[in-house]
C-alpha cells in the first residue's frame, strides 16, 4: 500500500517501482531522478541519478524504427519537457551496452506542481521487442509461402539482370 502521508514525489516513485513495465522520472532539466528495476533491465545499465551528463533517458543510444539516430535532447521525454505535451505509445529503439536493441513504446507525461509549473516528466516504456520479432517471423514465413507456393510464376533478379531465385510455377513455365 502507498503511504499518502509521504511527499508527492515519494508516492510517485513508490508507484513507479511497482509497475510491470520500465518507468523513470526526470526533473525539468531532464536529469533522471528515479528509475525502477525494469528500466535498468531494459537499458542494460543503471544511469547515475541527477547527473547532467545523463539526461532524458537512461539508454546508451536511441534510434527510430528505421534506424535513424535520435539524440536524447530530441527524445519523447525531452519533447514533453519542452512542450508540456503528453506523448503516448511512441516507438523508439534502445541500444544497450551489450549491443542488443530493444523496441519499446514510450509514453511520457509532464509533471506539474500545485502552481501548474512543469517540474519534470514521467516516462513509461513497454518492451515490444519479442512480439515484434514474432510478427516479423510470421510475415517472413507468409512471404516465403506466397513466393514458393504461388500459382503464378515469380522470380527475383539482381542488379545485373541475373535470375537469383524462382518459384516452382516460374520453373514450370520454362519447361
């Protein structure tokens, strides 16, 4: 249970610590003020709290889904702090220290004090890497099945015009 007598910041951190997803908070300058264990697991590291060198996100590097680098200063958390807008379900790819990548959906909300001044942001990251990999494998299988078992002849050629692959229907046309 949450002790409602605690300061608001402590209550927020207590709630975030129990979430089944990665979550963290930043102050208005983007310095990470709290992260739960799931965030550390997702990032593959434990960033230094309140460190100006580690702002907006605890990951080493961020990328878009198509592989473009995203500077931390333009991440969803940074944008929420700059604009005061909430961003929900925004995809981003996290590079971990071991070189692996995790695809996540980021939801970021600015935090306001009683006077309505933005004092930070809360970010929640849902790791969708495994479901995405399953979906990609399914799509690859479907494309392979379509190519191999299609009723029409299909072939692939390389940039030199050489046939590098043909399905059985295409081969049957050549007989």
